[in-house]
């Protein structure tokens, strides 16, 4: 009985140690407080439960800290990310629009492709706005439109690949269908944090 | 500009427990016992209240020798005023969680 009790306390101590290690720097003191407090929890089961709670708190605070600090990316790094992620799709948009306009590409094929690639230039405009107009953030309607557009890009590019319309490789698929929606998701996250920033203070 | 969001039920429970003894320092485990909140719920609320200047905390030497110091908490003046505004007049046993964790 005694050994089981010791094992539970030892497990709790390990969990609390891990929680303190995983917590962000500004919350270390709080996790230390939780670790000290467990000494005053009378029974082993409650102590273990307390320690599990500290793990939850630590991960929660770590995630919160990471999501907040991403807004403080240097502008040049954000620009680089956006050019890498959205540039190829914007290029595809330009090419597909030109080819459809000249009649080289049939409308039945060109219109869906152009609409799917629209996320590229739209995302780049949003990126410029996010980098250079820090006081402004996109509203909920724009967020919904961009989300729908990103979903359409993924669907349409996936369909193009499945139909074998292009000789797309997996790299093209990543460049055209996966990276642009991820970049837009990042931009929307930054914008939503800017909207919420006054409440955090 | 600060967003005026209604405090959650858990926050209200904690504010109520703290405001019953506004000048007394209270321990985390003690607050957990009074409110019925688990540590994973209680501490994030304590952190947010501290961040907003509604709660003050300090380390206090343990009464028993050989034990580590403990973190203690109490409402600031702003916190007491906030609690008074946030807790409805008919608050009390109605919001206390039942033993199974559900609220009455």
C-alpha cells in the first residue's frame, strides 16, 4: 500500500516537473506554485489529478504564448513566407487568365482554374495589407470569403490532379493547393489576433 | 479599449470565493476546495485575473517546517470592485457545482 502511494506521488512529481519545463517563461512561477501546492494535497489520487491539471495548464499557456508571439514575426520574414506560399499560385492565375483570354485554353477549363488560382493574388494583397497597415484587420465577412476561396482552391486543384488535366507532380500540388491556403490561414490568424489584442491587454 | 466580456461561470465562482474574504490571502488548493474547480481550470483563471490586475499574489512561507513556500492570492481593490459588479445579487449556492461536476 505504501509503495503504491509513493508511486503516485512520484508520478505526480514527474508530471509537475515536465509541466514546469514545458511552460513558457512568463508562467514558470505559476507552475512552480502548482508544484509547491501539491505538497498540501492530502491524498495521492488528488495529488495525481492536480499534477495532470498542471500539464494541461502548461500546454495551454504554451499554445497561447506561441499563437500570440507569431504576430510579432519580422515583416521581411512574413513577406518572404507569403511570396513563397502565394507566388506560384499568383503566377498560375496570371498564366491561366492570359491563356483563357486569348482562347488558348477552353473556357470550361480556364474559368475554374482561374477562379481557383484567384487565391494567389488576393492572398498577396491581404499579405501586403497585413504587413504595411498594421492598424487594420480584416472583418468577419472578408474572413468567410477568403476561407471559402481557400477551400475552393484545394478542391479545384485536387480535382485537376485527379483528372490528370496537368502533368502535376506532388510538388505542384503542394505549391498550388496546400501552401496558399496555409498562408491565408496564417494571415487570418494574425488578423484575428490584432482584433482581439485590446482584450488581451 | 477593453472588451467587456461577461466572466465565465468558473470565474464567477472564483471571484465569489475570493470576495467572501477580500483581505485574506488564500491558497490555490484551498480555493480549489471551496470552488470545486480542478487545478487545470483554476490556475488559468488565476493567471488571467492577475494579468488584468484584479488579483495579487505572493509567496508565503509554509507553516510546517521543511515544506516549500506557497503561492497565495487575494483580490486587489479593482478586483473587489469587479467582483461586486460581476457577481449577481442572488449568487450563492445556485452556481456551486454539484459533486458530479455539473452545475445546479
